[in-house]
């Protein structure tokens, strides 16, 4: 029988709130010329409805002795609450004062179903774009631009709709 090495913890979202959690990784010094200083990975989770609340259990596969740094994003109707946290042993410690952040729409005059948003990947930066209604990440579609001889990316974003984008840096 195999032994599970990971940790898990639960949070409860009130009605109208959707929380996602990312683990922050610091790139080792020998790889800094090729990769961003920090990268993030979304934690896998399971959900169960408990009365009017949504209980989510998040899983950390590789708990670190000195703790795992977490970014906790709680999406409401027109804002996102940003918390920092750390998983240390069997305890999750969260900042006492969250950062409320209002977001606006990327405006488009064109009545298209989707707007092609130029998103060129950069190995020195990792930017995550999230649809706040579904809390799903918007992943770029990569393509090779023969005119500029570069790999570029496009994200399909709906006009008149809000998106949340973030990156971790010092």
C-alpha cells in the first residue's frame, strides 16, 4: 500500500464567493536566466455543499519543511479579495488583512463574440488570466509568427467582460 506524502486543508466559501488557491514556487538560482523568479501552480481541490456553503478541500502534493507559500483569491460579484498564506506543518496561516481589489473590463468596440488578446509568452514572467465568473484560467493558444520569427500567444476574451490577471514578483 502506498503512502500519501501530501497535505490538505479546507475552507468554506459563503454563497456568491468562489475561492481558488495557488502555490508559489521560487526558481532555483541556477535557472533564473531561463525562467521567471517565481511561478505559480493552482492547487487541485474537491468540493462539497454544506447547507448554503461550499466547502473546498485543497491539496498540496509536496509539503516543504519551511512551509509552502500560498496565494488565496476569493472572487465576489465585482471584486476579488487577495490573501497571502503559508502551509506550515499541519496549519495554514493567512494574512490578517486581505487586499480587496476591484477589476474593470477590457473594453472592445467590436461586437464580436471573442476578442483576440495578444499574449506573448515571456520566459521571464508568468502571468495568469482568470475568468472571475467561473474562476477558470484563460490559457493562451501559442502560434509561430513567421513575420517576426517569434512564438506568440493569443487569448480569446469576450468583449464587455471582466478578467483578472496577476503575476508574482518582488
